[in-house]
């Protein structure tokens, strides 16, 4: 298991299960949990979709970068990173220097089914265009970055608890 002071950062697409798996993983490992989108929204006093509308994607990504620079302030945490946070050489390197990274990998079909179950009204990156095509495009663009995570766990067909147990086992904690 990584030293308790090293945060564990879950990366991947929206609906990959980062938040629900992260909460379960934190419980299994006796760590605290935080979702970076929730941290950004709380600091800004507005939900993510409002920030996107008000500041555009570039403004929101700047907020993510500022938070990424401070991940070391979250020792002993399991962090669910926003889907676009672990994208780009600078962000990947910045996050990997401060946290153990785990990609929750899922197919477009699985992501679509999970989004159907949860609803997609407030997903800024899915606005405009056909959702399945947009998901496939985002996944294709982001996969090279996500693949640089320290560990990859396929989530298709697994419950969040099963994914969390697989991660804990891979980390040597279960």
C-alpha cells in the first residue's frame, strides 16, 4: 500500500465511477474522500455547469490546474478527479508527482449506460451533438493521457464495491 501521506487519485471519463468507487475505496483503506469537481464548485460558490457557462472550458481547466498544483494538501485522501483533469502533459506530470494515479477504464457503451441511469443534463462536455459520438470522441482523445496512470482497472460489468476491492488488492491493502 502507498504511504498514507500519498493521495490516491482516480482518473477516467465521466460515469467511469470515480466518485462512488472513490468513496468505497476510502472506506476500505481508512482514508478520507474528496471529489475535485465538488472542491472546485465549493471554492467558487457555483456548480460545475455554471462555471463552464460563465468561464468556458478554459476557465474551468485553469481552476483544475490550480487545484492540481495543491494535491499534496490532501495527504491520506482518495481523490476523484474530474474527467478532463488528467489530460495534457503538464497536468499528468503534475498529478503523478503528487499522487498514486488509477485509471477507471470503461467502454463507451458502459459509460453511456451509466449516464442514462444517472442523467446527463449537467454534463458540460456532452452538450452539443450526439452523445454516443461525443463520448467516443472524448474517450479517444483522453485515452493516451489516462493510460499514463500508475494502475488501470477495467470497470465494465463490475460493481463499485468490486472495483474498489480490486484497487485495494492491487495496492496490497486487501
